[in-house]
C-alpha cells in the first residue's frame, strides 16, 4: 500500500478508532516525504507525501470503517535545558547556535537532542538541565543558512 496523503490526526477525532495499527517513527523520520515503513502488525507501507510538509505524532495514514494506521513517535534521548534567567538563556542559545544545533522550545524549556559535549558545556556554565527520554511532536530540523 502506498500512502500519499494524511487522513487526519487522532487528536482531532471525537472517538477512538476501532482497530489500530501503529507505525513507530523517530522524530527525525517525520520530515521524510518518501519512506518505507512497517506497522506493528507487520504490514509494509510506502509513504510518498506530496502536500504535507512533515508528519506529526497521531497522524492517520489510513482509515476505513474498522481499521486505522496511525503514526506514533518514539521517544528521543534529549537534554531539557532550564535556564534561570533571560541572560542565561541568551548565553546558552548563542553557544548552541554556534554549533548549529537544532533546538525546540516548550514553555520555558529549551530541548536539544542529547550530545555529551552539550552536557559538558551545560555543566561548565552551570545551566540547569535534565537528560530524559521525551516524545517530540516535531522533528529537530536545521535551519538553512550560509556564512558567505
């Protein structure tokens, strides 16, 4: 089966679908427009998206009156940075920006994929953080630019 569009998202449904098969993806796979995947029931699918910028957790790839195939994002190993001031946030954002490290922001937290060098930097700068496994709703993406 080839999936070319997203049917919807389970977060938008009034009631849960009857029979659910899941496709487990890492957050960085959410930006891939073409990929081959397998459901937790062993069904192989091809995904070839045309009008979707990226997948998200809960996206419905297929649905009929009895069955649904839904995207589930697996947890990423991340560092959750919890700066104590705007100055500390600016300093760490500058340091991580110089490393071209993609980050996401949730409430007052800055979240980056785990990297032992980042962990070392945060300890040296005495910036509060925790390492945890967290399901990210979006992929970590690099923003294109050049140093010309």
